[in-house]
C-alpha cells in the first residue's frame, strides 16, 4: 500500500476539507526551534470485516497484492499535518460498550509515513515510529448515536461529498479504546462515523465511478470493508508518553 493510495481514499471517503475539522489551525504558538511539535491527532481505520475479525482486502481487482487492515494516524500542529500509517494486528477482543457489535484490541506496525522533523527528545527520533509502532489501542463499532449523527450532519452539510449526504442508512458509530495499564481496563470514546463498503467475492472493494458502494445498516455490522474516522481532533497526550 502506498501513502498516496491511503490518502486518496482518505479524501474520497473521510477527511474534511480545508474549511475546518482536522485542517483548522490549533491556535498553539509557533515553536522556537526547527522541529514539528504536533499537539493533536486524528485517525481512520480500514479493514475487511468478515463477521469475526478484521483482515486484508484489495482496492482493485487488478491490485498487485492485498492491503492489510490499517490505521492512518494524522499528527497535527500549528499549521502542519503529517500522516503515519500502521498495519493493525488484532490482539484480541475488547469490550468498549454494552451496545457494541464488535471491538478489537490492536497493535500497530509502521508501513509508511511522511512524518519527519519531530523533536527526538520527545519521540526518540525525528519520526514518530518509535512511539506509534506497537501502540496498543482498541477500536469498536455500534449503532449510530444521536451525537455522532449530529456531527455527521454538520460535516456533510459543509464539507461532505454528494454521496456522503445520503449517510443515514450506511453510518455506524466508531469507538476508540484507550488502555489504562493501572486498572487494566479500556476507556472508550465515541469518536466518529464508520461505514461498511461492498466487496466482490474475492474481497475486492466494489467501486463505482466517484464512490464506494455502501452496505445498508441493519441490526448488526455487515461483512465488507469497514472504514471509520474521527471528525474532531484529540489531544496527542492520549497516545504518547509526553
């Protein structure tokens, strides 16, 4: 998987445009050194859900190979953003909410990044891999909540692609689980919408011109390629030791 392909899908399906959301200036003062000092993060997760776990899929029928389930983490600072992509390894099940359909504890392994020039005193190098590689999180999904529904309406009203405005029968709520090593429990947050997309029999995304074919929402998460993303940035301190 190339970074360009991941970002193309991000723009096609998930990322807000330049008018707000992830792209807004954080209002933090400019650093006095030459390093990139992100203060917030956002993410999206992709994977083929087979009714039991997450796995690899293909973008196109003539793809050279399958793409593993992955998470793209966007690091944001004053006027800047970079992307770190990690393949997701399913570590086990995770209970994040009584109403969830599925939840998985995951670790990450870097596949590609354009993040450079971070402060090595904080990150261990000038790239974020030393901290993000092996990050232990959980992701889960449940029915669309009123709060996420309201956020989606605000998003698609100003930034969304035309087909995203017909989200009602296709949207779910994505949850993020943050692990507390002291208590051994997950702290869960509803962080944004998720969609499942139709796949062909061989696990290839079923594409039409300009959009992905979505699966209509029923009483359980449907088999297909699952994509979920955050609509609002989150404090970087949630996932870093500083």
